[in-house]
C-alpha cells in the first residue's frame, strides 16, 4: 500500500517561510491536497491539486509537487498559522490516504 | 453558507452499534460525493468511507463489513451505520464533502465532528 511521510514538527519564526514536506513514492505523479487543522477544530482544505488555493485561503499558502516530495509553503508566517497540517492523496491501492501530520510551531 | 453538522455520537460498548448522521445545507447535496473521516485523540486522520452521487460505496479494509455509509438526498442527509464496534473505533468522526475528479479526490468542506467512544 502507498505511504505518505511527513515530519512530525516544523518550527519557524514569525515573518519567515515555513516548508512542510510530504514524501511518497513518485508522489509527483499524483495530485496532493493539504489541510490545516487548528486545535479543537475541523480540518480546512488549504491547497488542492498540488498548488491551487480554495477561495478565502491567503496567497501566503502555496504548494508544489515533484519527484518523491510534495511541499506546502507558508510565506510570511503568522502566529495564527500555528496548526497541524496534513497532506492527502488518492491511490488505487490505498484509496484516500492522509499523511501522519506535521505540527507547525510559530516561535 | 455551506454547512455540515454531524450527530449521533456517544458511548457504546464493544460489539455494539451506533448510527451517525450528517445534515448538509447550503449546497446541492445530491450532486456531491460524501465522506466520513475519523481522528483518534492526538492522532492523524483516517478515511472511513465514501459514497458517490449514484450511491456507490467505498471502504478501507479496517471497517469493511462493519460500517455502512448511506445517503438520503431528499433529506440532505448522510449516514454511517457502525456495527461490531471496537475500542480502536474510538474517535471523532467528521462528515466531509468530496471534490475533485478520478484520481484526484479531496474533501473541501468538513463538519465539526461527533465523538464516538467504544468502552465497557
């Protein structure tokens, strides 16, 4: 079955750029979607189709996907961006699959 | 406003059953695939089931044969019948609206979740 690997945690200072990775075998051939989940809240879709942003999501959020790694990039990080972030793909052998999640800490 | 509201969670003994409901509003419910996704305390997200607009259903191996997803378009409602519940099914269960196309599915709207606790 397909496996998605995310780092457990990423830390970044306010105003800097955070990069959260999602690794998978030839993940560049799949569409990757990203969700933000703040404590006690439901997940929110922040990136779909690798790099598209739903309406209402700030332009500071962007995504890329190539080779074996997809990346969620958050520019000019704010305290309000502190959350867990999950990548997700659909795979014919694993159906809808989520990564283990990355806790973003704003220092 | 697009909204999903789950209900039906609670405490159930191992081996017992529970039926979750999800009330949808603000969009044409019948036109969308729908999903259930769960999250155990402090852990990640796990897809539980999906139902297509034609009523086709999908499950991962962990719940196949025990859980049944269904929809009632006239009532804008999604359901999850959970039987033979185990301690490992304890989680917050989210209802989510499906988006995307074949091979590129995502969930673009989520409810706030309902908590299921399986314990004696």
